[in-house]
């Protein structure tokens, strides 16, 4: 397998513009998905992992601002770029206040769109070095340590990577194939049940402290970390 492409989801109801952005990003080497409304986009975000979302505001039924608010309320932390014809200051303030990370107005230059997407993904990757604290469970990527209220938990490289994947993407359902790509970094896995085995290992490490219940099995698909 080659290197995994960064994934971008475009949420835009103008078919011509949607196809133009998709074609441009595909040529730039991105893995691109598309949605024409918020409902379709939310289903895609729940089912898959994206590195960046490009969201129009004037969508049918549920507008882009409401969609972004719903994502943030669902603890989905993917970088989001608002792309809209609404250029008033109040609109920009609302877009950023509802949870978007950047705001670009139409008409736009595709080169600027690309630069902003790259910037959002780069900034998101930088924050991955910071400490995560979930209800007393702390994971530090730099020190490679996991602690519970000061008590260190001994974890293997794969267990640590698996826990980090879940903690950084709460609510996202990951298939076994996606876990393999992100945690095993495309290494060939001999046994088909190795993902399930490591999920069991991780749950057992977390069980004495009650955190195992947050790792949920999604029948027929994979696993997710659900914050109750």
C-alpha cells in the first residue's frame, strides 16, 4: 500500500462548483468526498474520518452554520473551512463563533482555497503533539505516557496508538481497515482478528479505572470512542 491520502469532504449544493472543487482537489492529490446537504454530510462524517471539511453556508434545510454547530456539539473536531458568498462581518463572526476554523468568501481563487486547506490540516497535525485529558485519563504524545490521576499505565506501542486515535476522534466510527491504516501504518497484518485482539488488550488496561466502557463496538463496522 502507498501513503494514505488526506481526506477532504466538500459540502456544497451548487453542482457545478462542487464538481470544480472536487476535480481541483483530486488533481492536488487529495481523497475527496462530496455532499449536497448537511444531513448527507453528517452521515459521511460519522461513517468516515476526514482531515478537513469545506462547507457552504446556504445549504437546503439545515444551513452551514447550524451544521458546524451540530458537529461541534457532537464532539467532532475535524478542521472546518466555511466557503460562502456571505461576506458581511456579522456572517464571518457567526461562522467562526459556531465552530469553524477558517472562512473564505466566494468568488475565490482555487490556489487560496488549497493554501487554506493545507494550513488547517497542518495546524491540526501540530496540535497532535499536545496532551489529551479525558476525565482524569491523560495521554501525552511527546512523553508517550498514559496516566490516570498520576498513576502510569504501561502500554505497548500499538495500544498507545490505538488509545490516541480514539481520544483525538471522539464519536467517530473507525472500521477495522481504517484502524489498520492509522495504527499499524499500512504494515501487513497476518491475523485477521488482530484489531479485535488489541481492542481487548486496551479495554483490559483501562477496565480497572472504568474507562473501558467508552470504547464501543459498532456491529458490522468497527469501533468508536463515545464520551458519555
